[in-house]
């Protein structure tokens, strides 16, 4: 299988605060056996994203038995710390919430763009006897393509279940159904939610490249 989205597939780590000085990016997985307990709530509009462990070191303790670190040994924040501080700023109302692009692993080597989210909150909690971070992200209504300055208003959407994404991906051959591009693919609802469309089956979801996805939304508006 080819990679669904180059950006998601080429990132070296799951949490990337202000990646290369730009938008923050996280990778998540809802698959069974995924390393972190990410989950979707509120009808697909909220992502609860778990912070990340210390890296595994040879002959060291299992990172799953240690607190997730907020700081590096040199005192600088880890990715957990950077996202946590941003979430605290949002909770205090010190500026707008951090925008985060989310990619989801739907199959080995296949990452789908899930949309842009707002980082609205975070907390530390005890899980299996250790501290873990939980970040709360809300899907934004702005699902425009990254890098495009004119961002159209789109109907409010929800996340499409992973199993449906995988089915659509396989059926459409990992390509835009209109031009067969395999770059910057989006899962597109044939009928937007606001008009009564359902995402529960693969029937009304299809793969579109960024360009065709935008053109379609222009027409709806
Ligand atoms: Zn296309």
C-alpha cells in the first residue's frame, strides 16, 4: 500500500509542537494494540489524545512503567510539556487555542488526514500507577487544506470511523476517485452531515485529493 499522506507518514514522532515553526501536528491511532490510548468522544467531534512516554533505552526500565515526562533532564519541556503549556494557555483564555493537524493511522504505513483540531484542554491523570497526560482536542469547522490561504467555511463534520476509512481506502485504491492522485488525500462525505449525510458506511465516503476536495466544498457553499 502506498502512503496516504506524505506528511503523516514521514514524521519521525507522534507529537510535533509547531512543526518546523508552523502548525502543530500529532499522529494518533485508534487501532487495537496501538501504543497509546487515544479515543474519540462526543460523536466524533472530540479527540482525547494521550501524551507520550519516555523513549525506550537499552537495558532500561519499561517506559510504560514510568511517568510520562513533562521536562527533559535539561529542564526544557518535552513535547508533552509544550502541548500542556499551550492547553493551559487556552484554558486560561490567554489567546486562541493552538491549532493541531491530526493524522490517523488506519493501516500499516497508511496515514489519513483527520482534520484540524483546537487544543482546548489537558490534564495529568494516574493510569496503571503512573502519571499520563490527556489532551482534549476539538474538531474545528475549518477543514480546509493546509497552506491554502482562502479558507472556505465548511459544514461541521465528524470523524469517520477508522474501519470505514480503511474500507474506503481499499475500495478507492488509495487514490483520488476523480484524478487518481495519491497525494494529500481526504476522506470526503458525499453528502455533508448538515444535509443529513451519514458516515457510518463506506457508501457515502470517498477519497478525494486536496484540490478536488476544495472544489467540491466551493460548490456546496
Ligand atoms: Zn483529485
